[in-house]
C-alpha cells in the first residue's frame, strides 16, 4: 500500500528539489559573477562579449584594492561599527524582551505595537531627520553617527524575535530557581541567557549584515573626515563616472563579503536553531 504512494510523491519531491536548486543558482549567480569579475583581467571585464569564465585569472584588481592607503582603516571602521551594533543591540534586546515578556506594566501592549510601527518606517524617510539630529549632538563625521542609528533600527526586530524565546522558557523553571536561592540577576544571566542565546545569534546576524553593508548612513553622516569612513565608501574610490574601475569595485566587494561569510560559518548551527525558535522544556 505504501509503494504506490511513494511513487506518486516522488515526482513532486523531485520537482521541489529542482525548484530549490534553480532558486539557489539564481541567488548565487550574482555572487559568482562578482568573484569572477574580480579575477578577470581588465580586457575581459570591458569586453562587449562577456563570458561566464576566464582562462587567464589575475590578481591585479585585488592588488589595487590593497594598495589603497585607507582601505585597512575602512575595514577596521566597518568592523568596529558592526561589532558594536551586534553587542549593544543584543544586550538591550535581551533585557527589553525579558521585561515585556515576564512583567506586566502599563502601556506594555502600546510599547509592543510601537516596535512594529518602527519596523514599517523606511530608513530613507528618516535619513534627513537623523542627519540634523546627529549634527545637533555633534556626532557627524564620527563612527557614533553610524552605530547609534543601526542600534535603533535593529532593536525592534530583535526584541520581537527574542520575545518568543523568552516566552517559551517555562515560568516553572524561574520559580524553581528562586526556590533554590537564585537571585533575579543570577536567573537572568546564568539560566535564561543561555536558553535564548540561539535567538540572540539569529538577531545578531541580521544586525551584523545591516551595519556591515550600510552605505546610506555612511554617505550621509561621514561628510569631510574620510578617516571615519567604512568599507562601502571604499567602493567610491574605484567608481569614477568617466572611467570606472569595475575590477577594483568587484575585488573590493569580494573582500567585503568574506567577513560576512566567516561570521555565517561561525554561527550557522546557532542560527538554524535560533530561526527554528525551539526552546525545550
């Protein structure tokens, strides 16, 4: 009885797998073309008949990237901004998610709705108000002008996601910890924090990518002090309207992608469990 069913389902399964493979190829092709263009010599990049391969790979584009005197500073600035956003937003989101989940207070529901509304506002619509705000606080041309907005924009999503993790932890576990003499702070950091850590990793990935790839805020808030620029701004060094260096742009983009891939590799297991949202009793 099971054999005919298996035969009926198999074509659908093959179709699903083929569709998933096709989607993966479509998504990965721009990355492949970026890396390929970074290794192509200038003549092949500017050719009127582009080919999806190269028979003479070259490192000239990467050499031009690393010969830029400010490239190392840009890389360090991006790392400082991204790591600061990840750490601070994760800490605040964890405490806020615990507060809105475990405690009952006035305007609690209103606060949660405000988090949702904040996610609906386009970043572009707030760039000009944020510019004047950073100017009034004297934060223009500083890394703080990049860190603070990204923390603010990453918190609503992080709080909503972590709220489900905190809620999934049984209250009986908290009561048992208090009976055993644990303080609220000890329960928070030694029991609750490890249980919701996969959720923190999942939210940190989105925070890291958003801060690392940011161009809008870097272009708007870093005006005159180029020493405070980040890696996305380094692409402008190779892009000139009259004579763009596409090899340099692709090589710099490839270098920018490497830290994100390393971050994904380091947290992939936690990320899968975090997106699954499974906290066992």
